């Protein structure tokens, strides 16, 4: 017996109307139901259920992941953070930023390459302005300039990298 979306929601969760059908599917998936089981119960294909799950993950999980990425970009452990994400989070980042990759490692490499310049200045790619780039550059320049920091490399290789990233980002985000 196939259930309609409303009947299925009422049978599974009662009369809780604050969630959409897709959010109920996501909740079932989070509680351990397989995509195959969900698709059989609601009478939809597995690819449709996967699409529903992706839509809800983008709405529910991505804001949390975005804040974690912003925090990780400001530290030197960004690569460690990305490598320890779940596969679904890696796929979500890849989809959100329109990156490519056919397996987990290639997706991770593409994510790291995309965020490389942003991580040097500690910036998040969305909502960048020339002022934000300038302020981040000044902060990193004080940390890496050989004349201002005695612990920095006396040839200023790290500062040169910071300056290169700054000049590229300023050209893009005018």
C-alpha cells in the first residue's frame, strides 16, 4: 500500500505541521533508515529521495558547515579540517561551490585548491569586498613581514605569498 506524502508524514511523525515532507525524509535518513527503505515506503525512486536529501542538507547542514569553514580558514589547520569531514559534507561543499571530483580524494584536492588563496588571508569567499580583503591583508602582512616580525623568514617568502594572494583577490573583487 502506497501512502501519500501527507499520510506518510502523519503516520511517521503525527500532526507536526512545521516541517516539510522533505525534512521528514531527511529526519528518517538521519535516524538510520536507508534510502531504499524510504523510497519503497513513499513510492518514489531512490534518485528522487537522494535529491530530496540533498536539498534539505543544503538548507539544514550547509549554514553550520559554512561557519565551521569560516573558523577553519582563520587557522592553520584548514587542510586537516577538510580531510576529516564526512563524505556527505565534502559532496555538499563541492556542489555549493560548483567544484569537480569523481572520488573523495579528488573532491578534497579541488576543495583545498579552491580555498587555498582564501585560507592564506583567512577569508571566506562569499560576500568579499575590497575593504575586507584589504583589512585581512594588513593583518596578515603584520604577521608575516620580515621587518615587522623578527620570527618571520628574513627573505619574506610567506609575505610574498600573502601579497600575491592580496593582489589577485583585489583584481577579482573590485
